C-alpha cells in the first residue's frame, strides 16, 4: 500500500510524475545513514531541527511495480517505518549488504507471513548466523518464516518481475544495488565499475546514496554523488542515506542541480 504525496513542497514534483499513467511507485521508508538523524547525543542544527524532513530513519524503501511490493533492505527502524507508511503487504525483500543498518530489522516482518529474502551468498550466510533461531532443523516456534534466495550479479525474476542487480563498491566491499523497471536503487556506494553503467541506461528514477559534504572512505560525498548522477543521467535522481552533516533539507534542495533532489522519510514518488 503506497501513500500519495501530501507534502505541498512536492506538488510540482507530484504533478510531473503523475502526468503520464503511473507504472510504479517508490516510498522512502528511511533516508538516514547508520546512526539515523538526529544522531544520539548531537545538538547540531540538523539534529535539533523541528522539520519532519530532517528526521531520517535508517535507509530503506519500498518499490511497487505491477502490484508487487518489494522492500529494499530491512534496518533497525523497519517496524515503525512499515506502520507509518501503512505497508501491510510485502512480496519480497532485496538485501544490498549485511551491515546492521540494512538487515537488523528482518525479524520485524514476522507478522506479514512467509517472506522471500534475496541476497548474495555471503549476505545470506551472515543472516543465518545473525538469526540462527529462524533456520535449521529445529526452528524455535513462532519465528519469522524467511525463505532465502541466493542471487548474484545476474538478472532474476520475482513472480515475473525482472530484477537487475547492479554491482557497486562500498569502499572495498562488493555489494548490490537493484534496477526494477525504470528505477534503480543504489545505496552505500563509493564507486561503480564502468561495466555496470550499461545496466543504468534510460532510467526514469535513480536513487543514490550521498552521505555528507566532506569525503568519506566508503560513501559518496554530495559532490561525488552529483557527479555520478549526471553520468548516469536518469530523468530524476533522489539522494538518500544522509548523515546529520548533510545539513537541513530545506536548504539542500535549493542548492542541488535541476532534476536532483534529496529524498526524505515517507516521500512517495510515482513513476
Ligand atoms: Zn548503510
Ligand atoms: Zn547532529
């Protein structure tokens, strides 16, 4: 279930994206880095902001295409994110990598019934180690019913919906982003191999991580993310996975190039 945009700041955007029949939608459940924003113990202007858009839970999104709702990543805020966005049905979960802010909420989907989880071998192995009570011969009664599906860089389908994994590098850690139809979701990116750009042509929407203004060893900075967005050339790009150092949302959008926006929690874009 996807909510429509209700934020007046985004009416222009909404109109733009709903002028042609919508094929799908993305809802940003969380747009914050691993610490979330506000960050514990911090009293910087961003962390003290009363603007709802400066409250960023851990990065996650639901992409809905052809009546299928696909969750990308399941961080520690998942339960609250799904409740806030009235998302009561998920068809599958795609995992980008196994860092805590991307997988630690998997247990939260238990009430939604049997759930298909897609990830690389090393990711699934770690999930089994993190949640041993959910797997193996003697499962604890009432545990989440998680079906693990191993994927690699090759295309696969979920109930006929084509998913294209994109190899991205999170510093030296190879992780996955995903293309579903005309949208690609790439988080925790530092670099992308030249070979992968062919999978990112003709995108309506690109979601890309942009951590902060200063450089970081494993994440794109704002200026690096802008440069990469221009190279990929999607119709519209939305940034996610922000640290408090990124500053206020109300200031951010004004300084970004045309067709690049900073996403915020609970924003829905139809495409
Ligand atoms: Zn992360
Ligand atoms: Zn702060």
